[in-house]
C-alpha cells in the first residue's frame, strides 16, 4: 500500500509556558489512535513552539485497508424452522443488506449455532477519515483554559489561543476541514520577525521551519538552549546554575532561542543566594551562575526569542531590569530584621488562612500542637520542633516575602539565623515547604518533615471540610500537590515516620477540634481525605518503583501501617506477583475471597474435630504452625505465606468446600476465613 508523508500544524497566538508540549503530544497520540482504530499503525513525531503544534509522519497510508467483519444473526432455533428460513432470518438479512445465501450456521461458543456471515468493508481515503476526526480531536486536547474568539457557528470551536492558520495534508492531498473559522491548507508561517509565510515542505517540515527562523522540535530546542548556556558560561568563566524547570519554560517561550549574557551590580551579591536566583528566575526568566569557588556570580544569562545583531543592547536592558528588582529585594532585606520572627507571630492573626478556616495564627497553633504531641513518633526534639512550628509562618509578614512570595520558608530560615535561633530550628523553618512538587527534593531536616506533614494534613482536612475538593480539571488550592507531598514525606524510608496515615489525619483533626476557632472535623471528612491521599499514592506507584496492583494489595492489609512500610511490602509483592508461585497464591486467594463473599461467611472458630479430609487437616496444621511462628519482617512473612501454597493447592483439588452438610461446609469456610485473615496481616494478595 502506497505511503506518503502526513503533516498537521495548528498555528495560533502565543501559548503560555507549560502547555504546548503536552497539547502536541496529545494531538500526536490522538491521531495515532484514530489511525489505529481505522486499521493502520503509523509512527508520528511531534513538535511544539509558543505559536504552533506540529504532528508529522514520514509514512502514512493513503487508503484505509479493506477489512472483514463478522455479522452474527439470530440463533438457529429462531432463524430456521424445518430447514426453512423464518421471517426473523429474512428480516435480519435485509437489515444488514446481505443475501441470505451469504449466511451459514456456525457454533458460537456453548450457545449453539447462529447465523453468521463475513463481509468485506472497503477502506476509505485517509484524508477523508482525518478530515472528519480532526475537529473533534482539537476540541478534546487538554488545555487549562479555552478561548472563544469567533462569532456565529465558529464560536463553538475553542482553543488555548486564537488559531491563525492550519496545515493539514497527506502528501499532495489536502485534509479539508474548518475549525474556529479557519480552513485547513498548505501554507504555514515562520518566526514573527525572521520568517515568512509560505508553502511548508510536507516531507521535511522541520528544515523548512528552521529556514524560517523556527526550531520546531521541542527536545532539540531545549538541548540547543542548554548547550548554548553552558558554552556562554564557559566563555564568562563561571558555572551555570542548572534549573530544569526554568529550562523547560524558556524552551516553551522561544522559537529561535539566543543566549544573552549579562551582569548585575556586584553590591547585590550581599543578598542571600536564593534571593538573587529567585529574582532572576521568577521575574526575568534568567539563569544564575556561580564562581568557580562556588560563590554566587553577578553574571546571568537570558534567553531571547530572536537573532539580534546588537546583543549588548539587549544585555544592558536585562541588567537594568534585574538591578531594579534586586534593589527592591535589598531594601526589604535590610529593613525586615528590625522585627524578629517572634515579634511577627502576633501579626499572623491578621493574615487570612482561607475564608471559613480562620487565620494563619490559628494554623500555627495547630501545627505547634501536632509536632509537640507527636514528637517521639516523628523523631524530633519536642522543644526545637515546637519552636520551629511556632515561627514557621512569620516570614509571611516580611516585606521581602510579600514582594517575592517564592521565598517563603527560605527567608524564614535566613531571618531565624539572624535572630539567633539554633540551626535545627532555622533549617526546620527553611525546609518545611519541601517538597514543592512531585519532582522536588525532600527536606533534609526531620523537624521540617514533621511540620510539613502537619501542615499538609491540616490543609487537606480544612479545605475538604469546606467542600473545596479539586475537580477533574482544576485544583485551584493545590490540594493534589499537598496530598502528593504528604505521601512523599510519609513514604520516605531514610527518615521514617512511624505514624500511619490514619494516625496522622486523626492527630491533625484533633488539633482542629481542640481549637474550635472555626470548624470541627468529623470522621466523614477524615475518610474522604484518606481516600484522596491513597488515590494519589496509588497513582505514584510506578514512579516509586512498584506495580500499582502490588501497592493496592499492600494497602488493603488488615492492619494499617506507616506508608513507608506499605511501600516496602509492595516492593516485595511486585517481584512475588511476577513469579509462578506468586501467581498461583494470588489465584488461590481470589478463589478464597470469592467463596467467602458468595457464602456471606464470617470468621468463626475452626472445629478441628469436624475436619475430615487429609487435605483440610494438613492445611489447618500448616496454618496453625505459621500463625504460631509468624515472622516480624515482611520478607519472611511473605516466604511463610508462599510456603502454604502446596497445602492450599491440595485443599482445593481434594476438598469440596460447599459440602451438603451445613456443619462441614461452615467449618471449611471458617478455615478459609482464617487463612484469609492470615494473608491479610501482610496484604490482600488476591488483588495481585
């Protein structure tokens, strides 16, 4: 079948950072799925810039392959009487527009014989298939917000930003459709300044766009920027402060990146390093640098979106803006220490935590109570922990954090040291917001972890109480991030926290309920928050190196453990579930669970004198032996459970559980119930 290049490009106004690559990948995946459903496997690549989404494949069929389809009609008993077709058979043949002679009677499993025919469905032109599919695909692309900018019928078509051109072609054939008032065609556009409009090369759109000042391949553009930054840093005699998040952002915002080195006034090197780095990153999207000795350098690097013949003018402009922002930071940094963090605590009673949930000062008292009441289980010194919790939000009232909110926590640690607080307290304050995301590093301070656990549990309970749970498409209060952060803090083994999730939530609820300033948290809210957190935990399973079903099995143990211990069990189960023994034990557990569920059996005492068969006597004996010598660690517990496999297999081979004698039947179900309870001490292996 003849194959030809496929190209789809959606050109639009500038897309915000963090969106275009995800949309381009989604468009690629949707097109592949559309072609796959039509019977074609096509390899497609994607590209993304702030002004375009691109999907391209070098070899796409022009025609959908013909395919055969089975057509099943009524059963023989309905379709034929005494060998003659009935009205039902004739009517069905007319309905599917096939002659009766095309049907034969064929066995359909154990259901008997049915009318059956095979017909050939001719393939359609791929341009026709895609023309019908693309409008719906564009409507379904993931987007944080969608805009309407047309009138009339086209107003129903939305996109992240107004669409200005669409290229859709299969070789020399157009894929004709209209979306948001824009008709697809062959003409594309290059860089706003350096490029032109023209007929894009369908065979090599990447080179055509490159000639028009557009590096359309997102991954290549990112690497080009990184290489350029490192080369410029070497030229300047400094070391680049790498920042993957910022690198992704500037990649999203440029079509033709150009590295511009610059330098701010060295007097600002007196500022804490994180202050200058945050000012450069958050306010100018610039990269910081260090001297070879590790100290901060005044050199920084911007990434421009054009080829400039006068880079020194661009550099001076960047320096002027950065100096102004750093001057503001210096002003607040010199003024803020006039009040200590302890002096500022009373100001937190004027800072709103959340409408309906009181003030930040109320929250601080809850956090302080949590870490003080649970200091031993959190592994922290109670005096240092409660002191850090007491001061951890005071930097919210400082001018520097008000001006640069990204510095909260960090500046609290800086000011704590300036106030003479000990290092454990200062680090606890500085790191208690960590991790800020799924990929962020964890705090190195146990006190910071303790406060972070308390704060996230406190926030989730409060917001869920108000009914502010995130929707499928929006999470304005960052509750998913809070749940993920809590999971990471509780599941980390290097600084293990010996509190189960239920214990954490109950302790946090206790602080709310003792305070009674705003709300009382009930069991229903705790349950909803627990389910929400465990859903996030299961969603993170693969990233944590375990199979989701193994983690699910571990979390359904009869005894709730700290999350790091559930994770350890899940690691064991991931390997066990792939083994032949593991699969057999899991299958047996499913059978046990189903029998108990269907029989509505509860765990009763097993009467040994009612056990008759050698197989059930053996299983009971091995069960008692395992219970008596139950190991302390999960690895040996799993080995003990695996050791029951032979006895379980023989039991099911030789024993009829659902005996006619109710006494025998109930006793055997009690034996299986006791076996299941033993397995549940470690995990619900039936979920593997």
